[in-house]
C-alpha cells in the first residue's frame, strides 16, 4: 500500500495539473482546498521539488507549479521520490538492497524469483501511467456521475 504521504502528494499534483502553469499555487491554498495538513504538505512539496517534479517561486506571485507537463510525470517517479525503491522484497531493491536473513541462496530463492516478475510488472505499470492519466480518469468518472439523472419523485 502507498503511504498517506504519497496519497497527499498525488492529490496535490492532480490539483496542480489542472491549474495553468503560469499561476503558482500557494501551499496554504493547496492545503485548504485538498484537506492536507499544511506542515505535512510543505515536507511533501519540498521532496517533489528536489526530485524535479515541481517548481517553486518565492515572494509575490509565488507558490508551486509543475516542473514538467503532467503527461511526463510518471506515477512511478513520484513513488520513488517519496517512498524510495518500490521493490516488493528488499533483495530486489536497487537503492536499499538488503539480503534476506533467511535466504541461503538468492539465485535459487523461489520467493525472490517470483517477486522479480511482480517487480517488473509493477514498475512497468507505474512507469507507464502518468499524472495526466490520473487526472483524465478522475475527470471521466466525475463526468459520468454528473450525467446520472435522478428520476425519483
């Protein structure tokens, strides 16, 4: 499961994706509109800025905006910035490798061999899906709900 930090990051990024890029959004406004604790959001946005996903401007007219078009920000890149490696077992991690204590031979470990496929599939999906896809899916479903007619009397 993804952490609350990553969920909040995705909410904030979706919000920023629909705002014109020349109109930075203040942290206070973003926190209020998306119901995210401001101090927590500051930490998240700083990590995303350091990861190259966001730009920030200080002073009048300042705030945060996307550093890249939404269709170039993969969900996998955001997850890796905030959560680190997304490998299902530590022995597959490229950034936080740890050999499993109970493993006698990684080359023949059935768990590791199965998780290689899981890791590949998960990474492929997360690296293919973008922030633009997330926004489009949300808007499409919201549109379906708006078109539902209530025939109750």
